């Protein structure tokens, strides 16, 4: 099978490529990535020279580049490429529209013209918006509240339109919060881990009681693999683990695992339109495709902490570079 993966040097994309290399060594992978601030070639350094893998630097919104690549013939396209940090979308939404909306449309049109057999759009639970009670099923209305989630909802609707209008075999997945290795340290869990290891304060928005469901990235990769092979064109599949935790729950647990004091916690002003709770009903992917998460939350969190402890050479250069400057802009010098 020939697979084009976009955004493959990011957090989830790089973990998915590693999953494919382990589980499907005969698949031929082309990885298209723009190498923005969150793209890191170190994430795949140990496999970049291996057989059946090719890296191409480029933008998914570049029509000529995408058309040339897809003209080489691919069976599957998995789109991870996205601007994904809510805070950054609040500061400037334009890159999110360019990549998440226009970029997705360019990929869809290229896939249509070159007859790609399966297009997987990797989306997010954030498109449903905040949920007071219960959980969102795939048919629940979308109600995004940030420029980031609005851009992902727009991309999801484009995928639906290309399926309905052109018959393009698109499948959309909407996953909950991921944790695991290679996650850029602007996200909650790696931010807490790396700040605590440096004895820096840990910023907490508002009262810290916002609730998210957490899934180990390897379970997400398994789900995407299942969708590629068994998913039905035109469908949406929610992916989650049912591990609802408040941000404060997560932070206190991480500080405990790292043997660091709770005094590192610093409450800061809440961000605008901060969704209180996300929750997904994932019965559909379980009943229709037979997928279920394999990793417990405690095991996933401990494994994630262990990875960051063992890979300081990966995250320290990141925090000393552009991200370090961005962090200081958002929260002040520490």
C-alpha cells in the first residue's frame, strides 16, 4: 500500500508513522510536512533512512506540489497537517484558515483528481464545543468556540461535501486529547513535565477545572489504522478512552510522579471562550470496527513521564528556541 501522510513529523503524525513501520513494514510511506515551529525532524530521525519511507518538505496549501505528489499514485492519504494550538489561534487566526481550511481543500481536490482510494481527515473533539453533560455522538451538532476548532469544523464540512458531491471516499476521525512521546511542550502535559523538571512555575488557566478525556497516542494510532482498513466512506468516527480528568487532576498527578511541590502551580487569567468540558460517545467505532483502547490512563501517564525524563536532549533545545520566546510572551519570564 502507498500512503501519503501529511504533517507526519508532528506529535501524532510521527507516532503514527512509527506505528505503521512496526505493524505494516510493507507499506510505502511518503511524509509531507511544512516543518513549522512544531514540526521536528528529530521525531523520526532513527527511521528517516529506512526502506519504504520518504520525506518531502512542503505546504499542503501548495496546489502544484500536492498535485505533483498525488500524481505519483497513492492508495491512502492521512491528513494530520494542522495548526493546532488554541492560544495561537486566538492571537492570529489566519494561519489556521490557510492550513486547516485551504490546505484541506487542496488535499481533497488533489485526492479527487488522482483517485485516492481512502482519505482520512484527522479532526478533533473540539468541533463539538463545550458539553455540560452527557457525551457527543458523531451526529451531534458542531459548535466550535475558538478559531482553531472553527477551522477544523470547516475542514470536516469540506470533507463531507467532497464525499456527497464527488463521491470521494473520505473518513473523518475526531479524537480526544492525546498524551505520549514527542508532544510539543506548549501542550498541557509536556508543559507541566518540562517546567517542573526545570523547577519553573506551571501556569493554570482560570480555576483549572476544565475537563478533558485523555487517550494514549498509541491507542489513537491503532484507531486510525483500523479506520484505514475497515472504515466506511462518508462516516465520522469518534475516538476516545473515557478518561475524563480536570486540568488540575492532571497537574497534581504529574507533580506527584515527578516528586515536585504543588507550590509550582500558578493560576493565570483564563483564555477567552475556554471550553469547560469535552466528552465523546465512542460506541460507534467500537461496535462497527471493533476498536477499543488498550492502555489505561495511569499507565499512559507514567510512560509519558518516563519518556520525557529519558529524552531531555529532545525537549530542552525546543524550549530554549522559538517556543521559549513564545512562552515568555504568553506568561512572562520565569
